[in-house]
C-alpha cells in the first residue's frame, strides 16, 4: 500500500493503485444491475454465445470425450452451458471487478523466445489459480477494511475455474479483445496475463461515483490482417472459416493433448505427436509471435510466484523422477494435476 493516499476521496483511483501494488496491471468495475444491451452490443453478444455453443456441441460429439476430454479452450473447467449472468456464481450479484495479472516479463520472454520452453510460461511457477485467488482475497479484504466501512457483503472470487465466462466479461469491460490466438489481448501489454475477478453484492456505487462501467461495449479488435499466430500454430488448430472468422479447433491443439487428454501416447494422432517438439505441458507457439507481446511489463513487475521451476531442468533429469519426486517437485504447481502417469507420458513424447 506504499502508493495509496487514504486522504484521497477518489476511491476508484485508490483501488487501481492498490491493485497495482498486488501486481495487477489492470482493474475494471462493471455494474451488473444496469447493463445496457444496445443493438450492436447484443449482436456481438449473440455471436459470442453462438461460437461458444458451437464449440460445446463440437466437443460433445467428439469421440475422444470418452477418454476424459473436457477441454473448452480457457473455459475447460466450467459447466457446459453459456450464460451472461454473474448470478451463476453469486445470487443477487451487483458488481463485478475484473483484473489482469501478468505472468512473464520482457527479458524473461526474450530468453524463452531464444530457447522455447518445455513447460508453457503460465505454468512454470505456482498454480496461477492459487496466485490470483490469494491476491484477490487479500485485495478485497483490504478494500472492505479501508474503503467500504468494513462491509460484510457477500463476494466470490473467480479465476478460470467457475461457471462464468471470464473472456466475455474481459471483452465488455475492455480489458482486451479476443485475439486470433483465442486469448484476451490488450494493445498496451499483449496477452501474457491471466484473468481473475470478484463478484459482490456490495453496492459499490455508494462509494464510487465515477468510473464504473454502466454501458458495456466490446473492446475494439486490433489484430487487423495479422495472421502470425495462425501461421505459427504447428498443428493448424487456428483456422479461418468461410466467413473469415478464426476458429479454434481444440482437437488439433497440442495443449489440448498434453494438458487434458487422459489416453495413451498411441491414441494421440500421429500428425499431432510429430509436432510436440520437446514440449511437456502446454504450447506457447501462437503467443510467441504475437506482436503485442513486445509490450509486456518489465521483469520486476512479475510476481515471484511465477518463477520458473521447470524449464531450466534437463529432460533426462526429469525422466529420472519417480512418483514421489514428481509430487514433491510439483507441489503447489498446476502441473501436479497431470498426475505421474501423464507426466511420464508427456516426457517420453517430448523425448522423441
């Protein structure tokens, strides 16, 4: 809280400063009670809804679902349904706060571009779900104490693991647009960040008079004619349809197989296996070429929780781990959810 002036009556400004102190690079507040769905907004919302429903239907029809595949892009742990309402998460929700937390800095990114990582950059440190939830809980408790009269209003924290679509809210709060690589992208700091948020029944407009979003609109898309992410995807998981829209095909995505697929190596299509190219978890190929990632924050702004624990280790050394070694070395990491069997499978695939 080193930058906060508690004599400042502009609570929104202080909230944003406090969010920065916790490592967030952006914070937006949306009034859920007075959303104004104009014709253009509704049109975009319906397109977003249809795209999601088509993706759900496509995956539901996929025979691989029987092997434990439940991969819905970044929404992979959510209910198979679409609803704009935050009431899915918290009944009588009145306001939503949404945040962006960067996970890699400028010089770190340059290093990885020269030596592509075995483990995707969002997963190299502590599990980002735990990082974001911990930071947001501390942030909110401090806000209630300092700005909101010690309010005991209900709240829920979300971070890619609840029945609410962060990407939809990120777009209408103009945190960023949905890039061709299927990630929320911001022209000021790229797409190397994770999204988290707070939904509350607290009537924030009693404390904040200006700056709350009451008339949402979809963030302007700045991808333009660029197709670098599409061209750099090793398995053509990003494709342009007949309407010139980019479609994400999860059944062709390397991260889909390395992170979510529960089958044996032989069950992974050979054209996918041949493109793994040293990867163990996730795939950053589409991210690595995005021009907007030249604007990522400097390294000192990145939480130490994201310090790389895996990419500096030799593949042969990782192969010597037994299950106890795996559990010890992945404690607190998102990689642990793979389980030892899939970890070994991925290591052996990576070696080929």
